[in-house]
């Protein structure tokens, strides 16, 4: 069990913490956890990363059912972690609460939007932590902070009592330092898999080419170990239209939902936003309906394509992020370039609602990069079991 | 095209209407529709059936993507329809906006919570209408008002920009007078089916026994016609623990979500509620966490059971509601008894996230009752095609 009160990396939201003890017995007894501050915990304010949100929404009268499930399974809740404001950003920056330190690379961003949960797990402050992932908000900070992370099948885990960003993309994901812990949490919150049997292994050429050469090299050993488990990888291309096109469609369709979901509060409360977040919501508000419709239409086509490719049990493998975390202090323009290269890859699972598990299998210039395993919807438990096997095969677990 | 401005049955929310013209071309061109007043339409207040909700939430800055999809497909939006307050009730009563008249049985309740949408379609005021269905809120008013209705696979249709009640149960459904129109709307808003091939037909004995003898008799012809399409029905039992147990687990688990979703607003705004609604939210607030946990656990078991039963393509058939709509003016106690008998049946698809289509195939004492077709998740389009075939077979379409 991890130490509960230390916060050397600034992972938790400022202010006093109110831990909640888990049930005295259960499959997660002995584990501590934290939750991104967009999950309600009864009697506490949910800030969603923004002080004005917290002020205007006040104290939560009930606990999100997914958090209740974890408590009833015996895990102890330590506190609530920082998030990018309204979960709308990938670097992990939060100008109001302070950006958490990336424990695995202190001169770099932690990644976001679930920055505090990734940092808390990476620093060993908790055994696991809940995040949420709409466009990469679990996968990217997991890759950047060198921990395991999962974005489950869309809809597989209950999001009642959690703040929404884009409901048809939002998922409840989580982080752990050990693959086995990642899987044990899944045993509590995930439905049973609908189909069984994973394989063949597909190496997604588009995403490997999109990655920095150093990242691809760093993950070569992980891929080889995966081939030892699933057989030699077949090479596939998933986006002949280009990953940039995937990102563009994702951005347009998801922006429409972000504004439909959060626009009312933004217009009425007129909240102060930090840099980047403000611009993204302004762009969401101004989104051209024709572009959003094209994004929705593309999403249907792409979802059909991925289900056909993966329906028999195939597993995709590719670098979670094209590069290690960007250095602190880079320009907003450089951040946007990273965002674009990154979200072309995260849009694969994001658009199609696929489960994705990232494993901390490489380092570039001393900073972590993750290898992702992706499967058809509903194969989350098998994917977690495969991650446990792979971690063991490379000597991680 | 239906007449747009008449509201002889009180289906629309009070006040001036702001129609929105659809695109000049598209697969739904020439059709008019209405939406339950829990879908946002830009520039309009969404009341969620409760004046205090409308006052405290104000004007919507964006239109729900599902409504935008229908407009872009060419359908003309006529207006917004009444809903039970916060969608939390099955009779269709709304003391603030007035309860819509059931056009098919004016001395009876229209059913809810999507009461206005069912009444508007039944009265011929629009060609189709969006509702939402958490625990029966499309299926029951469709059965009571003698129209076609669908509750799609959970998660299949985008709920961004729609008010939530129980996110892991909520679905966007719709009504039409013709099976073909019901299916055409599905072609616009539903993803492609994941698997194809329906059959065998399973007659759900639990639900037929639960129905009033008159209802079962009235739907016998519909079932026979269905056997003409799918072959002789096999008899199955889906709930050996009893439909009352299904309802009890549904109620406990869904109440937890209702309070986690709406409790904050209710506590802070202190809204006035009509009879029944107030008591249901009070019960949700007081829900025992152990009972909610048991409900969640049962849901997992039941979902696995139904997926195994239906995964090969089987279709369930049973009476949508155990009886025709209750008469206006019956006591709250009698309403609760109807609710319990009804929700044991609606919980089948509700708990397991299954698609359900109801067809107006019978009458009891002159009032409509519906026959339901239910399949595995992701078979919505085939189910709609089967409904078109069945409607044709009985001379309805």
C-alpha cells in the first residue's frame, strides 16, 4: 500500500483532502487509489480543473457509481487529482491548480487531461487512479509518465456522476504501475468480454511511420516480445486517408459535442480559462456544421472499417504517442504541432470506440514512451490479460 | 407531410414554437418531426418538463447532434414536446405543462416519460418524434398511444446535448405511425449492424404470463404473423428469479444513477415537483448503497445471460406493456402497481442494453397494446427491417 498523504509532485488538487475508506474486504482490499477531479464524491466539490466550475456547481450530493464500485471492492480512496480544465487539453497544464510534475521526466509535461492521476501513480502515491479519456486523456499521460493505462471500450464503464466533455467519446479509464493492478481494477468495473480469442497481431504502419524514429526504435523490443506471444505481426494500414485526416474529422465532430455539452455553462458562467483551453472552446463554438457533419459521417465509415478488421480478434500494436512528452516551456504553437501529430494516432481508438491499453515499454532521451495494444470493442479483459503477459515477458511485472 | 401547427392533444410544450427547417434535400426530406423537450435546440430553453429546470438552465447555445443529423437529412423540426419532469415517470402526467391527451384512448394516460412525442405522432401532428428511454419511456407511450416506437441498443445513438437521467440506461428513441418511417429515421441515426441474420423466434413466457389475459389474446395474431416470418416460436423463460426481481434490481441501480446525475441540481435549486416525481427522487436520494450494489451485480449477470441467449441472432417477442394505458384519475397507489408490473418487462431490455421495437398490433377494450421485438445489441437495423415486414404482414403498412 502506497503512502497516502505525500504529494511531492503536485498531483492532487490543492486544499485539504478527504479520504474515503473502502470496504473491509474485497478484491481490491489493500490498494489505494485517487480519482481525477471530474468524478463526484459525495460531500466534496468537483472542480473539473476550473475554479469557476467548482464555485458554480458546489458540493456533490452523491458519489459516482464507478467510484462506489471501487470502494465496495475494498480500495481506499486517497483524494482527487488535477485535470486539465474541463478535460480539454493534452499537455496536462493547469494554470489554476498548478501543473503536476512528471515524475518520470521532471523537465517535461506530464500529459493530460488526466495529469494528476498519471503523476500520482507514477510517483507511487497511490496504487491506481481513475482518469477519463475522450481523445487521449488517459493514454497520453500514461505514455508520458511511464505507467500502464487503459481507455476501455466506449460505454463499458459507467460515467454517471462524472463530468462530460463529448459523451459519445468519453470513457472512464485508469492508470497503474503494474499491469496486474490495471487488470484487477478491470475485473471490478468492466463487463465480461463478449467474444474471446486474441490474434493475429497487426502492426499499424501508419502509426509507426508517424512516430519519431527514436520512439519507434525504443518500442521495437516490446513489439518483438509481443510477437513472441501472438506470432509474427502482419503489417496493416488503417488510415489510407492519412492520420491528419483522422484527427481533423475527430476534432470537428468532437468539438460539436463539446460545445453542445459545455457551451451552456460557458456562456452563462463566463468562466476564466487558461491558455489553450479558452481557444479550443472558442473553436468549438465556431465549428462549421458542415465540417462537423463530415466528421460524423467519416466516423461511421471508420468505425465500420475497424470493426471489420478487428472483429475476428486481431490486436493492433503501435506507439501510444509519436514522441516522449514535450519539454516544459515550449511555445503554444509547438504544443499544437505535438497535439496534431498525437491525436491522429489517438483518434484510431477514439473514433471507433475501441479499447486501448498502453504499456511503458520504451525510453527516448531518458523519457518514457508507451506501446499500445488495441482490439475490437468488448475485448477489454483479454487485452488487459495480454498486457499482463507482455509485461511479464519483458520483465516488468 | 403532417400539419405543423395544430396541437389538439396538447402534445407540445406551452408557448410559441420555433420551427427549424431541414436541409433542402436528404433521405428524410418531406417529413416533419418533433423532439422531446430534453434535447437542446440552439436558442431555445430546454425545460426537461419542469419550469424550474428551464429557468435555471436558460437558453441552449447549441443543438444536440442527433437533432442536427435529422435536420441535415432534410426533416423539418416542428417543435418540442412535453415530457414527464426529468423524464422520471411512466404515466405521462405533467402538472406544469398539462398531461397530453392520448389520441388513441382519450380517457387514458398517454404514457411517459416521452408523452408529448407519442401523442404528437399518434394524433398525426408530425411524421416522427424523438423521445428518450431509460426504463420504458419510449416503449410504454408507444404501446399506450398505438404507434411504432424504438428503444435502440444502449449507446447506439448520440446523447450529447440531451438531459440525462441514468447515463448507463439512457437511450435516444423515436416514434412513428408507419414502420417504414421508423426504419428511415434509423438509417440516419444508427450505426450499421455489427452482425446479421435474425432468428430463431423466442416467445418470452415470463412476460406473456405477466400480461393481462386480454393483452395476451389481443397480441396473439401479431405473434402468429411473426411466426410466419421467422418460423415457429420456441418458448423461453428469461427471468427465473421473477420479473419483480428484475424490476427491483433495475430500480435500485438506476436510482443510484439518477441521484448521482440530478441530485446536485435538485439540492441546489430546490425545484417544485409534481406528485410521484418528487417521491421517486426522494427514494433515489435515500437508496441503500448495498441494494444499489446488488442491482449493479445482478445487471452484469443478467446482461451476460441475455447476450448469450441472443448472440446468435434470436429475437424475443412479448407484450410491450402488460396492459393498455391506465385510466385517467386512478390513484397513485394503483399507478404504482401498474408501474411495477410494467417495469419488470421493460427492465429486460433496459438492464441489458438491448434494442426493442414495439408495434401497435392489438387493442383491449378499444385501447392499444404493443408487441415488442427484442434482439442482441447492435442489431437495431435488422430489428427495424423485421418490424417493417411484420407490419406489412398484418396489413398495417
